[in-house]
C-alpha cells in the first residue's frame, strides 16, 4: 500500500503549483449505525459486532502506514460516520487512544466525535472525555416526533436533551446539534419549535441542513412512489430565513451557509475543508486530500479491512488536482463562509486577486445582488445565500485568465 500512496504523493508534489501545506487534520469514518435512516446516503451499515475489532485494527494500521512516511501532528480530529458511539466502549477507547498518538497536545487539539441520541450512555461519555474528546456532534435532526418518524430516526425528541446532559456531565465542553429543515409535512412553525428546543439546550454550535432526496435512498423511493411530498420551495426558503433570524439573535452567528456558532466555537475541522486545506481520511468510504491528490477509500468495510491487512491501498478513487481546479474549488468553498473569499488570503496562496480572476462571475452576480465585493473580499449576500449553489457553480466554470 505504501508504494502506491508514496507514488501518488510524489506525483502530487511535482504537479503542485504551490508548496503543499502540512496536513494537520484527520477524518476517521466509522461505518456502523444502530439502524439506517431513510434519507441517508452516507456509507454505513447496521452494527455487526464481529466486524468491530477488525475495523479498529485496520483504521489504526492505515494511520500507521501513512505516519511511517511523515510525522503527523493533527490539531483537528473528527471521528464521524456512521455513529462512532455505537462501538463497544473498549473498542471505541482503543480507537480514540490510537488516534491521539498522532495528535497535538490537548490544549491545541479540537477532537470531535459524532454521536446520535440514545447512543451515549454514561460509560461511553466517560470514554470520550478520558480520551480527550471535547466536542460532540449530535444528530438531533428534529424535536418533532412525527418528523423523526418520516426520517426513520429511531430516537425520541427527549433523548436529545438526555444525550447533551450526559456529555456535559462527563466534562465535554462543546456540543453541536445537527438539524434538518424541509422535512415532508414540516411547517415554519414546527421548524421554529425545533430551533427553540435546540437553543434551550444551549449548544455551542448548530448545523442546519435542508433535506435532500439522494438517489438510491428509501426516502427518494418513497418520494417517487408518491408516498411523501416534497416541501414547497418557498416554504423551505422561509424556514432557512427563519434560521438566519433566530440563531444569530440567540447568540449563534452564522459563519457558513449551514453552520452557526457562539464566537470562538466554530468547527476548526470543517473550516479546514472550506479553506481547501489538506486532510487525511481513514476508513471505508473516507475521502482525503493530501499533497494535491484527492482520494476516496473503498466503500465496503470487508474490502477495506482486507486491503489494509494485505498491505494494499484501500483507495478506490484518486485524482491529481490540476492547479486551475484547485484555485476554482478554493474560491467556491470560501464562498460558503460568511467571511467569504478573502482577497489577501487568496492572493497570498495563489498569487492572484480573485476579484480579477473571476471578474466575469463577480460582475454578473454583483449586478443581480447575489454577491458583494469590496477591498476585503467577495461574499454572498442574504439573497445569494438562498441560491448559493448557482453562484458557486459559476466560480467553477466561468472563463478566467488561468
Ligand atoms: S444515524 Fe446518521 S449515518 Fe447512520 S444512517 Fe442515520 S443519518 Fe446515516
């Protein structure tokens, strides 16, 4: 496996337009859940207890292979999935402690683990805290029992509060709650109730996503069979606008299209993605971006474990990013942030002013009121946030001087 990885990394170096930034972020994918939710298209399976130890072994081996080639000192680690907290506590502890070997000291490290309501008993919370996890991201999704059923979530609304309190009692300081709007039959009123119920738990961070009907999911099939009805576009926009009003007023300003945080509690790990910085991804289906190479591991737990055990690369896809793509992607990702595309930062990194480079797209969208441009940078307006995908797509495609 190492030869394949090194070849790709060396090739990446030769092609890079700038010196590759050091990789300081680690993502680990745990592909098990208690049950499958109808809307989910992440790679995960119902927990198979017999598969846990081989998976944890393989994750730690995969990390050791990379680490044999270069010293890592991750200052953000994000363990997602899946639902990492369904692992038996002893295996979860082994995994987290194994990751910590390559991490920055506690006071410099942001260590996040994803969890779902009713999957964090006291013992699991204690394991998280003892391993240095100081941030949990909980999939609340809604505080309305009917909406949770539509999503095929198995928890009850009250279990979100129990999970938050269990984590707090264990000493975990930072809590994110994920919420979904645009659920069939949801109304702006019931969405506002979910937002208020979430705020009552005083989370440091909230992520609010519009529901999508991903191909191949049970929810998509129910939509196509006429068993559920998509929420009207204007109603969904109204829910998003409600979010933009409610959360900042409660002390959680927006910092990304879907993310809101108390000042200082923004997710540093996700900011690395939006700044298009390198990260190592471990585990089945995990993506990574290292030395200008984007890769994705095979989305099959048994195949992943077998590849790592046999010393083969678990990559199923890899792509050397041409410099032009890198620049365009960086611009597009930065526009997701309310801080926008910062001209000085971009110029330092790519040696070119984004306002000039993307002049055609900038002119078009400033005219229509979707984008604002000044000396500091380019950013989406409130109207632009509602059609962000359209504006960002232009930054990927308009002709430039590149
Ligand atoms: S718990 Fe999360 S990862 Fe697991 S199936 Fe549901 S949405 Fe997907």
